[in-house]
C-alpha cells in the first residue's frame, strides 16, 4: 500500500501572513466606526439645543401676586392693571394673554417708554418674557395690562383676571381697584 505524500501541496503547511490593510478593509472599518459617531453627535446636538432653549432642568413655576387695577377717572375709556409675576422655576415662560369676565371688552399687554425729553409712548405687545429665576413687576412706567373698565367700579372692588402663560397654562388671580394717585410700585 502506498502512503500519502505529506510533502505534496495539499498537505503542505501554509505560511502565516500578517494582516495587511487594503483600501476596502480601511473603508469598511471607517464606515463601521462612523455610524455610532454620527448618532452620538446627533444626540449631543439635540441635547445642546434642548438645554439652550431652556427646556432642561425644572419647569417654569409662575406665581402671580399684588394685582391692582386703576379706577378710571373722567370720561376715560381705558385703564390699566398691574401684577407682580415671578418665576422661581428653572425654565423661562411667557405671558401670552390676559382675560377677565369683569371688564368691558378687549384686554391687551402694553409697554410704556419715556424718552429723555419727557415724551412717552405706548407699544402693544403680544407676549412678555418671564425669565427663569426672575420676575416681572408691572407698573405705569413699564409693562401693564390695558383694558376697558365696566361702569360702577369703586376703589376697593375686586376684579377677577386670568393670566395665560405659554408653558404654565392659565392662572386665576384677583386685582383690587385703586385710585391712580395711590402708590403703585
């Protein structure tokens, strides 16, 4: 019987070649590493935008106090209401609307500005920012609520208002009717 020849090619030991990078191997490796890097970058960008927009941390917490509304005088058709609004929360919010069932028509937000020469102007506003950790103290010299009063208001009367915020929703409050000559902060 003949024994197999172990020196022939099929049974010969093959030489071990070290791994050599080829262009295809490098491209495949780069593409495999690129996918997780792209996903992480996209997630980090989204989180950065979320934090920058004030959506991270604690939500806005709106507190409304010290509601006052001027007693109309003369034959005035408009008067103003003032509230102190604070936001001890961790996100900004916006006052977007003020409503009341006890007034005689439309209610709007406005800002009064005085020029150096003593001239004043009134500007209608669609919303007012209440910054995180900040407050808004409405006054006749800044932001206020312009409204048409109902007949028969007297000093000391209570007028219900609802302040509507972009994130915090509606907050009901009361404003006391005061004479314009009474001190308003």
